[in-house]
C-alpha cells in the first residue's frame, strides 16, 4: 500500500479528483459533487481506500445504473439498502482483486448495521426486491 496514492487511484479508475482546491469543506471524509471525487490527498490507509473506492463506485458504477432507462426502485428504504450493499461489496472486491488489499470487515460494520435497520422498514410486499445475499451480508 505504500506505493498507492489517491491521485494514482483516480487515474486508474477514471475519475476526476479534487484534493481541496475547490474551497468546499469535507475533503477529509470525501464526497462526490458534479461527477468529481473530492478527497484530501494523504497517505493511503485501508479505511481511506475503502472510502475512496466507495466514492469511485458512486461516480462510475452506481450513478450510471440509477440514471438509466430502468424504472426507479419502489421504496426509498429498499434502494438505500441496495446502494449501501453494492458500494461496500464493490469496494472490497476491487481492493482485493485489483490492488491485493484485503479490507477488514469491521470497516463496513456501520453500513451493515444501517442495512439491518433499513431492512426492518421494507414493507413485506417489497421484500422480494431485496435479494437474500443482502440479508446475509448485513448479518
């Protein structure tokens, strides 16, 4: 991980990176605005890598999926469950397969807890929209 930089990762995954020159606050935690990933340039850690890859996911993977011609999900809780699951699994998979870095499960503990909570809000008639793999991942 010593050789990794966020600028290099941004080039690798084809996203535009702002490291704080825009004047907005929040670069330490990272955010996505206007298709650009805003993330402070610092030493790459496992937790930082996870946050960065999840922002890449939102910019390159999830946004094109949700802005396609498909109809939107029926319920807000259901769509948030799918988004939280997908971005965590995608970031972990890319880190392992592409970079050879295993992200500890504890880094996604808060997101898994949020998914467990949101699953209690999914109406029974919409439960078919949440695949069993999401239920397993959240436990």
